[in-house]
């Protein structure tokens, strides 16, 4: 069951801006219309855009190869380790020159080149001095002479030999320390070169992007210039539209027709029909009344699917549940049966109205009435 109602209305309106402002507004619109011919790119703008494109192309041609070569060089390490071989060779030469002294642990002063001549000269001087003293006293070659000579030689030679021993030892230890320091220094230099090589390679990665930007500079400038050539007229038209369209809309005239259609559900239509029948037969309640007669004439929609806010409030004497509910789309609550329940107790009381089940309340309550009697 379906239905609809329609309502049609026609309206016409006309508005005008303040009359005294109309001459000024028309003048503005006239000037705006004249400006429509001037929204394109001007000669000065076109020259500027061409200059930007040319400069970008020149930069790409002039500096692009150099930047690209710079990036390639850095990616290869920038020559940071090119002197590594020379540094290593210098270290090896130093090792060869120093290794003998550094590894010598024989500190015998008599093995020192030149020390023998020095010792011999010192012996001669001491011997001449001691023997000369004893000879002048007539006691040369005596036992005391030999003893004094031995003591003189020991006293004269011991400091020289001791000093040479210490010098030899210090020289050996110094050479060993120098070799150690030279090894550390060389390793540090080589590590520094390696780190610089890695740093150069990292800068090369950045330089690749810069080289690409320069290579693409001309094309990007062309794209930007063309976007400006298209965008400038659009922006100019947009500004004119922002001024002109609101002014043009200050005066307007409109005509229109409005049609409203209301679609009623089957429940709403049935409720309207039953309400009208109840009014037709006088309303009221109880057996023998007009409302009771309507109940005998027709079946009432009692389909659970047509109702909402359903709560059970009791049962008939035969066990049929009684509910409080609202028909969907209706504000007021009612009390009654559900067709789905009645079908179990009195199926002959259930019929069909459209898509909903309906109940003949007289037949549905027969068994309860007999139980009371």
C-alpha cells in the first residue's frame, strides 16, 4: 500500500542595489570589461621569463660539466689516498735506517766505533803522567809505580767507558721509541687519508644531486616559465571575477516553481484510514459501539514488523501475550496483540493487509472470553 500528496507553489522576486550606487557600479563593470583584453602576459613579463630560461640554460652549459666532474672525482675519493704509497715508502726507509740500532742490545762501549782510539790516547796520557812522576823521584817501575798506574787508568777510563755504555743504551732505546712513534704516526696519517676518502665519497653523493639539478636547470626553468605564462592570465581573470561577479549579482530577478511530494507508508495510510472510520462511526470504545463495529468489520495491522518500542505488559487467559508498542512513525503508544503470537493460538484470526499481517481481535480473543465464562 503506498500513497503520496503534492503541493505546488510559484514565486517571483526582483532585487536592485541602492539606486544612487548604480552609476558607480556600472562604471566599475565597464572598466572590468575593458580589462578582460589585458589579462595576457605582458611584453615585460615575457622578456623576464625568457631571460630566466636563458640564464638557466647558460648555467647548465657552462657549469654542468665541471660540477659533474667534481661529483665523479668525489665519488672516487677525491685523490685523498693518492699519497698513501709515498707515505708508506718513507716509513719503510726510516725503518731500514733505524732498525739496526733499535734492535741492538749490545751496549759494550769498546764495540763503539772510534772509542778504541779515544781509550788508547787516554791510557797513554795517564801512563806518561804517572810514570813520569815516579821516574822523577827515582822510583819508576817500582811496585808503587805499577799500583798507581793501575789506579790512574781505572779512574781515568771508567767514566769514559760508563758514559759510552749509557750513551749506547740510550741511543738504542731512543731508536726503538722513534720506530714505535713513526709507526703510530704513519698509521694515523693513513687512517686520516682513509677517513678523508670516505668523506669525499659522501660529498660526492651530495654533488651528484647538485649536478643533476644543474643539468635539469634549463628544463625546470622552461616548465616554470610556461606555468607562469598560463597562470598569469588565469590569475588576472580570477581577480576581475572576484570584483565583477559580486557587483553583477547585486541586482537580480528570479522565477521559480516548487513542488513538494509526501510519500506515506502503508502503516501510516492504514492508521489514517482506521482513524477516519472510527470518526465516521462516532468513536468511543466498548462492545456495541461504533469502534467495536469497525473491529468486527476489518482486521487491524498487528504485525510485529510494523511496530517499535515493544514491551510485554501481560497475557490473555489463553496465554496470548499482550504488548505496549508504537506504530513506526506514530508518536502515541497503544496496547494490543502481535499477529505472529496470535497465529499460534488462533490462526483463523490472522489475515494479510498488503505486506503486513492483520488480526481480527474478536476471533483472537474468543478462547479467552470462554475461559472467563
